[in-house]
C-alpha cells in the first residue's frame, strides 16, 4: 500500500506574505482569504502524484475557524477536481505532533510538510518524509529536503521507483 499525506499551509496554500506568514489567509476577509494563491506547482504536481498512490490525504493542524476557511479555499479553487484528491480526504488536528496519529490510522507511507517538528513526530511511523520549501536549517535525520513541487515530485518518484525495484 502506498499512501501520501500532504500538509496544506505553505505547502498547498501559499503564505501570502513575504515573511512566509499566513497573514492574508488568517486575518483577511473572506475575499482576500479566497484570493490567497496556491504554492506554485502544487495543483499540477499533486495531479501527477495521485495516480502513483493508492490514496492521498490532506492532513493539517488548525483550529475550527481555519478549518472552515481551508475547506472554503479548497472548494473555491476546485481543488478536488483539479488534483484528483477526494474532498473527503481531509483530516485536521489541533497540534502538529497529532499528525502522527492520522498518519498511523491512514497508513501514510509518504508525507510532505514544511515543519521539521512534524517530521520528528512522524519518525518510525512514515517511511518517506519530505521537508517542503526553503528552510533555515538542515532537515531532521531521515527526512528529504525539497525546495519546491518540481523537486518534491522528483524525490517522491525516485523513492517509489526504488521501492518498486526492491519489491516493497
């Protein structure tokens, strides 16, 4: 079984501010929030990744207000139709380390997130972990750093090919 998990903020939905903060998404009115762009390449690359996995899930840490805004943003941008990820394949938690519980329940084998602490929490649960986007420090041990969606696709594809060759 191959299951991909993907974070949302600063991985799919762009930060909206030069500092990388999600200010437009969090504090803007609904129109500004919906106008927050996707991270360049996110939709197209996810559409290419979906057929390579048995399931793809979005797993995000946020409270109820941001959960509502996230669902609105995904629907407004026709995310499910454009990527092939079912609208129901969305999980939320209130603390970043709780993503590990979702990954274990869903059998996630590959996970993409921009936060090193999430990847540390997934150690021993998710075999292939990808730290997304520009970072100030090296990734945690066993985590592959990827600057953008093109590099992420290449690394995931390499890992899937190696897994196929080894029969796992």
